[in-house]
DNA sequence: CTGAAAGCGCTAACAG
DNA sequence: CTGTTAGCGCTTTCAG
């Protein structure tokens, strides 16, 4: 392996000069810089990651914790993960992939060993067991998702409450008075996953404001489950003229079942989804939907992290520094606070005016 | 940060003893071992990853390269990635997530810098540009997937050719004489992705052997695309009584369209899929299918890698380093060779005897 | 069975 | 603008 010292020798300079050429942390004459760069090139030099991490206490690695269970939102998860990796690279960071399996211990491990200098958490739950680790002088971190108590934490997420409200507004504006919500699998709610509950709150609150009826039903994925839920919905509320779906695996079954039971979309029934764009656009009826901006979420998470990280050397936080910081996690955390991306509703072919006979257009 | 020296002091032993307690590379008396372990516990000691990597030339990190484009097989990809991460942890390794974006350069980077000591490649193409890097004294590596020329490389994959053959056998056994294949998006074939072509070959070969007609059509995801393909299929070959689908996003649209055009599954038309189990099981008609064993693939890949890696001494030569020191890939690669997992066909509700009037039961 | 000590390759004060 | 020099924390000879 070719080392920095060899490069220095080859270029006729000292080791530190090579180091500084690489880091740009002090002025270097053009001539020297060129010489060093040439030597690096010729020798095919690559700095040793471990040595760097040891000497600088910076590993340039961000740990990304993805959920172990892949029972939901799988495409979104991968898309976020890839976006995180891509954005991280753009800032000179690499990404370490952690599964939820080890739980909080994994965070302690990668962080305590200096393997990763920061973490991004996906699939955050309302009362997430990993959060205490982050709060207690933990490593710089950003959550993709919103826990019950985000105080002292940095979070990025879609504003699911607003997304829910937006769906209801759209449907109410079209005259729908009875709306049914096909939600995530019961397990998702049981785990108290923030986004599902927030969406529901947004839906309910706006429905109440607008005087529309709202019926919510969790739903496992797959055709059979959707069939069951759908039957019960129409049984309980025959006047339902619109659906909001937040469950990727329920989208096609729902459309198929509506079709089969003789309900045309959007003439008889409107459908609005909260899902990734491709799912909505490629559905058998292109769906009016609120997109889940996976790429954007990943990118933002990394950016929050990196802006904090780069303001590093032994200095107090650049802005709004927390209380006394002295623990091992003295690294500059990103500014705490919640960043909610505004939802965007795209109108496609699945939503239309409420049928006159059913819900009754509001006068 | 608490260091090994502090642990040593606390336990009243030397630094090397602590190190050896940790590595188990030399006999330690029970008493000493217990004392050291206690100190480690009490002080909450965690070895510094960078220092370790530097001193031992082993980072205990495996790089996993996932495809950048997430246009296909997304759930499978994530499942494999998670399986890799989980299996790696079980062997004491962590996983670095690389996207295809940087291409071969990423491999050189993480490998040349000692960041990762081995790599796993997903979504391998027939003539993959990353392979030269691996062949030329590259790092220990395993491919999930099969390139055109796997010589000198270690690969794990489902035996897609056998999977294809299996599908045809099953259908032919049920009396179907005209089979249509709904394949991956044209882009997948254009990129010469191995698995798609191998499946096709398996399908064609066995169909020829059994004297069945086979019509193959690549297909973009989504309802509209499938509708177009389907129409043309029945136009060209009205006698088609069975479908093989290898495209997750085409499964539901296909079923919906068959239904809508009055073809009952499996009474009029049989459908067999090559896809992950959940997709097949949750379809609107539970599908007879050949599973893609994502977990197994991830696990095997890691195991191949690790068995090679552990048979590797700490480092190469004595100090005073000789100049002739192989490239970065001086490590022990896993035994080259291709490991193909045997496909398993699970019969569900979507396949049945060919209708008498259509394809004509073989006498 | 245990200690002492020499680095691994790099960064970041200190000196010019 | 550049060089010298301590380490960063750990592994691994070499001695005992």
C-alpha cells in the first residue's frame, strides 16, 4: 500500500504538506500543490481511512438505521436509503447500513467506537426506544419521521397531518360528504408509527371542520384483506363516495374490487392516495395523490447532519448550541427542530365530483 | 473516550493483555480475563474502530453495492440488503452502503483506502463494468447475480434458467401448449441483466423440448403498459392459455385485465409468476410461483465472503515492507465459482389444467 | 501466561 | 508558505 510518506518523498516535500494539500487546511503554493497532486496520481495514492479516522477523530461515516421488518413502505425505504447514500457521498461521507435488529445497542456500538460520527434513523416510532440514546449527549443525529416528543431532536418528515387534511379538502371540495380511509396494516398503528397516526389526525380534524363523515379502517396488504375491509365499509356506511388510501399494497386491490362491484372511478367513487408517485401514476386508474418525497427526505436528512458536522473544530456550536456539552458526543449536532415538508396533491384521474344521488352535493 | 490503556490500568495489567483478552489470540488466565472483562464493563470501554483498522489492516466492513436505479425488483433489493446486513453482523462485520452511482471508482475507493475489506455486488449485469476491478487482484468479493463470464469470480444467485424451465414444465404438465411470457421492462433486457435473460433461456429451452409455443414480451410496469402488451399477445396468439410473469409491477394489472376481459384464472387462463413470496401470496388470485429467495441470497453471499476472510492472517509481511506487495486485494478471496440456488415452485390458485377448447389438451 | 515497545498511516499543533 | 514532531488507540512482535 502506498502511504502519505511515500508520496511526500516522491514529491520532495514533507508529509504534512501532502496532508495539507489534501485537506486544504492551509495555503499551499501552486507549484507544490501541483507536484504533490502529480505524485498522488502517479503512485495511485489513497489515504487510509482508519488512520485518518484515528488521527482526526472523524470517520466520515454516517450510520443509517433502516427498519428490520420490511412489511410496509418498502419502496419508499429503499428510495430514502439510496437518496441518503447519494447525498452523503456528495458531501464526502459514506453510509453504514444498520438494521433495527440490534436496536439501541447498535447506535451505541457504531457511535461509541468512532465507526460512525452521526446517525440517521428511519421508521421512527412515537415512543422510540432508540431516542434516549440520542438525547443523552448522543451522537449528531437526524430522524426521518417524527416521534411523539421531538424536543431536542432534529427531524425531517413529510407533513402527514397536512397531507391528510389536503386529501379531505380535495374530496370535500368535490362534494363528498362520506369518506372512508383505508389505512396501513393494524400492526403499523399498534407500533404507534408516527406518520400513520398523524395522517389520520389530519384527516379527522379537517373532516370535522368541514362537516364530512370519516370512517377509518386499518388494512393488511393484499387482495383478500382489502375485500373484507371494503365489504364492511359499505355495509356500515352505504353513503361512502370517496376513499383515501394510505397503504401501497391496498391500492390495486381496492381499484379492482371497486370495479368488480360495479363502482366506477371516479364517476361513482373517488379515490385519493398517499403514496410514492410511481405507485399513483402506474395504477390501473392513475391516482390523485399526495406524494411521499422519498428522495427529498433523504437529501434533507443528510444536509441537516452535514451542516452541523462541518462546523466542527473545538468550538461551541455555531448557532443555538445546546446546554453544556461535554460528553463523548461532543460533536456538533444539527440544530434541533422539526422540518416538515409541505405535501403536494397531484390531481389525476381517480377523483371527481360526488355523485348527486349518493353523498348529496352540499347546497 | 475510554481507551484500552485506561482499561489496562484499571485492571492492573498491561495493554497487550487487554488486547489479547479481546481477541483471544493467546491464552489468558481465568483470573486475569475476569478482571479485564470487569474493567471493560465498568468503564464502558469500546475499542476504537479506526485504530483497530489501522493496526490490524482489517476494517471488518463489507461494502454492499446496490443499484442506483430503483426501477425494478425494489422489494427484493431491500430484502437482500437487509439480509446481508444482518448476516454480516452475525459474523462481526458491518456493511457500507454504496450506490451504483460512482461505478467502479467506488469499489476502488472503499477498497483502496482500507475502508472495506470486501465487497458484495447486487444487480450484476452480463458485461458489468465493475468486474475488471474485481478480477485484477481486486478485493475479496461476491456477486449476487451472474455475469456473462463468471470465471475467477464468486457468485450466488437463484438458478433462473431452472426457474424458467420449472414454470414451463408445470404449465406443460397441465396441458398448456401456448405460453406467453410477460417480462421485465425493456430497459432491463437492454442492460443485459443476467437474470432476465437466463430466465428467458430456461423458458425457451424447455418449451422447445416439450414442444410448447412460447411468446415473450418485455413489459414496463403499470396497468397501461400491461394492457397494451396483453392485447397484442392475444392478437398474435389467440391460443395462449397460460402466462409466466416476471415483473412485480405487472402482476396485479395482468390479473385485473384478464378478469376484465372475461378470462377466469385459472379456469380459462393459468398464471405463474417468478417473484417474491409475499407478492405471489397476496395477489388478488394467490399465484403459483417460483420464489426469489432474497434472504437466502444475502445470507449466502455473506457466508461465502466471510469464510474466505477469516482464513486470512492479520496482515501480509514483516515490517520494513518489501516493495513487491500485491495490490489492495492481497486478501483471501472466497473460492471462485457459481452457486445457484435451486428454484422452488409453489402451487397456489392461479394455475390449472388447460381448457379443452383452447390450447387443446395433449393427447 | 504476561509485559514492554515498536509501529500502523495520518493529522495538527508547534516552529520556522 | 513549509518542515518537524508528537501523538491518535490498537495490534503484535519480542522478551521474559
